[in-house]
């Protein structure tokens, strides 16, 4: 699990898919952020859960970026492992 949340490819793909879905008319997370910035009036528990669900990939991406910039990301996790064939 730790290797998965420290994998750049996985976190970026997760951010661009789950973090932005649905894409039309605007990314869902962006709509939730605007709703919260506007006072979060009328937000139910399900809306808050939905916000957290779509925000987790972005939190992982920010976390991974900070670890990389501060040099605290272990070297074996910082480099991407080579894909091995299924044998």
C-alpha cells in the first residue's frame, strides 16, 4: 500500500480521473470547492463525503510533491519501478 500511494504514475492518474470526475460542465471537485467557499449552505453529510472522496487524490499528489521537494521521499520509492512482464 505504501508503495502504491508513493507511486507518481498512480497518484497522477488517480488525480486526473477520480479527482476531476465528472468533467462536464466543470470538474466535480471544483464545484464542491466553490460551494464550500460560498458558505457550504445546504451541504449534507453525503456532500461532505463526496468532497473528501474527490479530494483524496489531490491530497496524495500534494503530499507526494512536498515529500519529493523536501527530500524526505525514500530513494527506492522516488524512482519508478520498471514494469516486469507477466511470466
